[in-house]
C-alpha cells in the first residue's frame, strides 16, 4: 500500500473538510422551527409513506413550547448522531417524517463558553455558532433523539491548543450529549468509504468497534492507533425488514455510464455494472461469507479523506471494515470520559465503494482515484444515508 506524502495528506484533509461542510451554507429557516412555513426545497419526503412493519413506524415528537437553543437536550433512550447535511436529510426522511432537517431544533448549549475557543475559524461550528440540531421521535416505547453535529474531528482542530495536542471539541460534545440525555444507547450513523470489492454502494456496515487511523493532525495523539469496543448483543431481528425497505430506493443508487471504470465491478463497453444490486446490512452475524465482519472488526477513523481502492484494500481490511472521520471519538469518550457509558454502535453506509486502482493510475495528489471517491459521495451521499437510517431503525426496533 503506497504511503501518502505530507502534501497529499494535507490535500486529503482539505477534501474531507469540503465534504463535511457541503450544504452548510443553506439558510437556517428559523421561521420553520416546528415544521411550519418550510420552503419546499428544504423538505425531503418519500414519494409515499414508508411501509414500516405494523407498530414500528417512527413517530416524530415535536416539543411544545419550542426549546431555546441553550436548553438541555431532552432525555432519551437512544441517541443517533449524524454528521453532514446529506446524512441529516436521509435520517429525517426515515426517522422524522413530515419534519424535515430544517425544522430540527438548534442547540448551542455552552458553545460560546466552552467550544468556540477550541474551534478553528472557518469550521461549520464556528460559522453556525452551535453544536448541532436535533429532533425527537419514538419507535415502539423507545424515545429517540436524532442529532446532527456541527463539530467534527477533521473540521475543528486548533493546533497546539493550550500548548498541547490539537483541540478536539467533538469529544466534549459527545460527553455532554450522553450526560444530558442519560441515554442507554448511542449510535453514530452516516456515510463511509468501502474497502471490500463485494461491498456495494448503499451497503451498510454495522460494527461495535472503532480504530483511530490518523496520519495528519492527530498522528501523534495518545489515542491514535487504539481500538475501542462496545461489548453488547446487537439485535438483528429486523435487519431483513430493513433490507426490504432499503430496496425500495435502490434505483436512487444506479451508476450512470462513465468515461472510465471507477470500480473493478464496472465492465463492458460503457463501463456499467452488469447487474442490479440489492443493498445489504453487513455485520458480524451475517450468514453470507462475503458480507460478514469479524467480531469487533472496527471502522477506521481518519483525520483526512481516505478511501478503499483495489491496491490498498487488502491492508485496510486486515485492520478495519470501512473508513470515515469521527466514530472512534465516541469509543474514546465512552471508555475514558463517562462513568456509566451507554452501549454504542457504528452504522456506516458505503457512499463510495472500493475504487479501481488498476485501470486508474494513482498519480499523486490530484488523481482520478480521489476524483471518483469524491464524486461517489457527492452524488449518492443522501440516498446511501437513507440506507444507514433504515439499519439504525432496525436496531432500535429490535431492542
């Protein structure tokens, strides 16, 4: 596996920041809080109601009166944290129907006093001046808080903060969410990069472990290269039902004809996939050998934009199941910062599959492999996020 130069790592870090910030320039629509007066372009809704099994449809729970942005988060059994605008839109479609992401309540508790000083100028949180936004929903008798974070491991860091390591305000935010909600379970849900060739666009990785795999601003952090685990039994009772729901939207993941084969699964004169695929939930208890994770096979948390390709896949698969930019912080907090930690889980959809490293040469900083990885996320991030939201629904339904 080729080592990235410092110039390439810096370029990849900036790419990561661009992707994590995408869509954050949208107006907040403060007048839309509570689900009224929403501009049509901000509303994401299924063409028809999602056919959840009886009694398991998520039921949004608006708060009346509308909470102030500095109010404590409500108590919840389960917290779902997501990270980008696309991920939030996908989560809202599944978990808070008829209440788009623009209607979620703003949350800036202690931002000015505690977080602003740790957050670099130009980051999403410094722009919005808040930690995130949230909305309550329920599944069966479970109270679920859906939370979109403005903080990110990759986005916020101030180097040599207070003369020590790069700042990591998202760590404090996780602790604050856990303590205010008193949740028993907390999930990080969103997009990620695939490693295995068999893991298709829209597949979902579910794992109880996360590993810091940092090479940029956190390369020398004490937690780097450490794996964190949450040892509990994940209910899979409704995974089959979730996959049926995922398949309703499979046409949103069709690859178009391309001018080169972005993955090794593209063949033929137009470089199109020869088959229709069905999104799968990939986890430790899966029956198919090529769609199963090793026990506690971690997601890889990077501080730059990493992706799997046919050249690095073997080495990455030895240590992890996919790549993303923040989940190991949750493991760190639950192990080191919280006295009675909740059970935690990582649910990441494959928004960019394994990239072709054979046909498309790796020529350094700005190469076609990086182009394809960014292109996949940019085109499919929202609809692959719907897939991971269904997987989160399935876990909650089974609790």
